[in-house]
């Protein structure tokens, strides 16, 4: 095959690759890039929908200042979101690691329990979670009457009691959100060679040492992966207070799409900051 034929074949393969990728490119331009640019324009404008079309009036950074300094709903929603991130996300990671440790053992009905813990990922959506919370199925009823709960609430300092009580109050929701994370941790643990465990136990390593010296270093990249997944999952949940505030602002006459777009971009940078914190905690490799 001469050089000209090789160039034609290479060019044909390149155009064939572009043809296969084109649906994704078109979808990205239409459904991602265009709305993204539109929200940037809206965030610096007052948007009014009229019969003759959309009216856009440039307002500089007014929408951003209104969101950060004047809107009481956003100020109330932001602390609730931060509580979810700094309490809920670590608890999901801890519970998913514990569940994966249990499911990695040779116990009877292991496949059934794996499917059982992953089942909420399949059946739960935004409306389902909302209905379950409305019916009170997303929390343990009568928990405040237990002596242990009252002791923690009344006798332990708040900075210690708050995370513990948060786990008690949201135990069911935490378990509902551990399906994917448990599956990822479980797949990572199953890749550890059993001979490493055997050699460590021959050298006198305890179960605690096996956990910290073998399992944790092995699954550390997956801790970072699951932390990012959980942050995004919680942040994009329809029950998230900031998401609810943005949706309500879109159809509020006093706020509108411009306010909602500015709030969305502020929310995006908040999520980006939490992702960066997760990277500095779990993503960087020590030299």
C-alpha cells in the first residue's frame, strides 16, 4: 500500500470517528453549552417573558448581590446544605466502607444482601424520597424518647453531640445513599490478593492493622471517587434546600430567571469548592 492510499485510509477512519462522535457533540452544543451560555447572560440581567418574546435588561452584578446579601431564603438554605455536605457525605462514606467490609466476608446469602443494599438506588427518585419523607418513613420515629439519645443531647457538648445526633436522625437516608458507594468499595476490596492477608496474619498483624495498613491504602483512590460522587449526588438532589430555592425563584415575579441563574452559578462555585476540599483530603498522593 503506497503513501497516498495510507493517507486516504487514515482520513476515512478519522471522518468515521467524527461521525460516531457527532451525536454527542451536537447534544453537548444544544443541551449543555447553549443553556450554559444562556444562564451566564441571564445571571447579569433581568429577564421578563412577554408575548412578543424574551426581554433581557442588563443589570451588572445586581442578581449576585441580591442572592448573597439580600435574599433571606438563600441565606437559610446555604447552612442546611453545608450541614448536609459536612455531616451527611462523611457518614455515607463511613457506612459504605463498613457495609462493604461486611459484604466482603464469606457469609450465607451474601448475594441477597448485596442486592438488598443496592435496591434503593434503583427504586428511589426525587418524588419517591419526597413522599417517603412526607410519610415519616425517612427517619426513625420516636427516637428522641430513647435514653441514649436524650443523654447525648443533654449531657455531651454540642460540637461532639451534633454529628452523632445527625447520624441518628438521618440513619435511614444515609443507608439509602450508600448503594453505589458500597458496590465500588466492595469491588476494590475484592481486588486485594488474599495472600497479602495471609502473609500479614503470619507476621502477627491484627484485624485493626489489616484494615489501616492494607485495606484503607488500597481503597483510598475509591474514597476520593465516592466522595465526589456523593457530593454531586447530594448537591443535585431534588430535596436539596438550595435546589428548591432556585426552582422557586425561577417562577417568582420578584426574582425571576436572572436571580435563579445567579444563584445557580454561586451554587456551582460552592460545589466546586467542596470538590476541591475533597481532593485535598483524599485525592492527592503523598510522595
